[in-house]
C-alpha cells in the first residue's frame, strides 16, 4: 500500500503543463522542466552517480523513467532484504533485475559488482538511489542515461538507467479479465537468466538442440506463461540465444504488456533473428502448448486470444 502511495505522490509532483519535452534525436529539452520537490525519496549522500549519453544512451523521457520507477515493488520499506545472484541461494530478490517503463523506452538495471553471491539492502535505499539517478541524469542532464553505485551494506549494488528501443515488442488489444500481472513478475524472478553460453533452440529431439520448440516456463502460481517459439510459430526453426536474452524479452513483455493485463510477443530474437518469445495468462492449460492451435493463433496475431 505504501509503495502505491509513493508512486502516486511522485506523479502528482510533476506539473503537466510545464513538463519538459525531450527530443529523441539529440536529447535536448524544448522547454523548461517543472520544478520537482524531492520529498518521497531524498537523495542519499552515500552513493555516486555518473551520467553519460554515449555509454548509456540519450533521449530518455523523464516521465517514462518515473513510470519505470513506479513499478518498483518494495516501495519505501526499511526492512532488510537480500538481493543475490539467482541459482546461488534463496533471496528476497534475484539478480539480474530490471524495471521497465510502460512504453519500454526507459530501463533500470540493478547489478552487483565483485564475487559476492548477495548483498543486503532495503527497499528505501534502492529507491533513494534510483530517484537520485533519474533526477541527476534524466532530468538535469537532458535525458542522459547513467549509473549509481555504492548501494547496500558493502556498497556492492549499482543501478544503470538506459534508453531502450522496444520496436520488436507487440502487445495484444484485449485485456485478460482477472489476470494479475504481478504473477508474471514472479515468473521473471525465477526463470533462467544467465548470459551464456548461448543455447540452441530448435526441433525437439534433433541432435544438438538444447531446448525443443516451443519451450515453456510457468509462474509459481501457474497464472503466467512464457514460451519460446520459432518465428511465425514454425517448429522447424533452429537458432541460438542466451537465457539472458530470453529473460530480457520476458521482462519487457511483463512491463509493457502484462502490466496492462495484455498478452505480448517479442519478435526477432536469436543470432539469426528466428526466435520469438510470448507472454500470456494461459498457464492453466499446462504443457500441451506444442499441439495447441489456439497458441498458433496467438503467434500469428496476439490479439487472437
């Protein structure tokens, strides 16, 4: 409840008539940004912010990044939480970890430096650092991306803010009644997300294929499903892709589509751009995905639900 109140306060602090418009081509402001009162999350003096358009991108929209910030699930909690590398233990939040704006153009990545498996922090500490990063880079440096470091008891956590091109994401047109998109966030926190080596995706039982198509993951509550397909639903496709790229596609779909209660697909993944990732609410149908004609309808046009 507190996190929802904070998100509302953040958005109310922006004056719509005076908000800056950022040119996506050069990152310049076309008018003066409205003053922002940093009441919800005062900037922390213990973290270091570095902005850089060349490394992290330009043209970031301030409102878009505030929208990504509002999806942070832990609000202003002061309860200790362990943030750790997935598959090394049981943590409150697994790494990698992204927050995505609804338009997909602003992405916040939480990362950890050094060999440690986890870091202890609080939701408030992470929120303060992200708030400082958004304001110092996106607002004050005319839409630049950047990084903030020094988060956690040993300062091992950092947050990157980057621009992103969501052109390969397509959301459906129908809102699924009763679908809780937070279940998709739980799915993204549990599936594989390692950066390599790439896996081979292709026809089932074919030599050299690591994951037969379609390949399916279900959320713990079986209310959200992520599936990997050959482009246009073809099961004879063969291509390579890391779990990290698959996970990133799922995170983008969760933030852009499931957040609105809609299914979605991410097209043209893999080394040869032959793979698609889908996210939907049809997990109750179980593992019969590979023979479902309705799923091929979803592939050909995700509005065909």
